[in-house]
C-alpha cells in the first residue's frame, strides 16, 4: 500500500511517500520526499491553489491509498495556526475528491514512535530518521523531515495490521 505523508503549511508543505507491505524489509520502504513552496507575493487563495495542484499531481502520479498528517495541535501564533489549518483543509478536500482515507497522528505519537520519547526535540527525531531510513539529504528542510517522520511513524504503528487489503 502506498502512503503519502504530509506536513502542511502555507509557505512550505513537506511530503513523503512510503510503500507498506509484509513483503518489504521492516514492513515498509521510504520512497522519496519533497517540498512544495509558495511565494509570499501570491494571494492566500493562490498559495492554497498551488498546494492543491502540486499535491493533486503527486496523487495522480504516485497513487497513494492512504494519506497521513500530523494532527494540528497547539500553536503560540494564531496566524500560524489558521494558515496551517487552511492548508490542511486543502489536503482534506484532495483526500475526499480521490476517496483516499486520511489519518492523523499527534506530534506526541510521532516523537514517541520515532525516538521512544514523546517530548523529543526536532533534532532528536531527525537524528533517528538518519539512522533508520535512507534519506539522501532530504532532512535538511524541517517540513520535509516532519513529513518523513509522520509517514515512518504511521508505517511503524501499523506494521502488525493485516495486509489482506494490499
């Protein structure tokens, strides 16, 4: 089963693709990741459209059967939380249009699964990802690293589930 993990944001949206199945080493393979960047000079609606169009192309090309995102949690900046929620709304729409189930993981779950400690910082998460996954330098951007961590956590969490549907 192909998994698309997304770390949404208005300025930068990171994504990562995984294949999950019992025949794969460790139950899943990390495939690739990338970053969708929107220019601040664009209107908000055009930035969201760019995110939608870019993710639509990824869905058409890579044909994921599940989308996973980090659950929007607590932000100190209200403007940030609103723009992240709007970007997540674009992903929800895309998932609905393509009939792709979407699941959320909390930041605590992702950190716990990847590092063994739910309060780990970003550097600890990235260090563990470097040790466990082939990444070819993709971890240099936080948004991409967050998408990779979210996808890997989902795959680890669901390793023991039945593969009958794949």
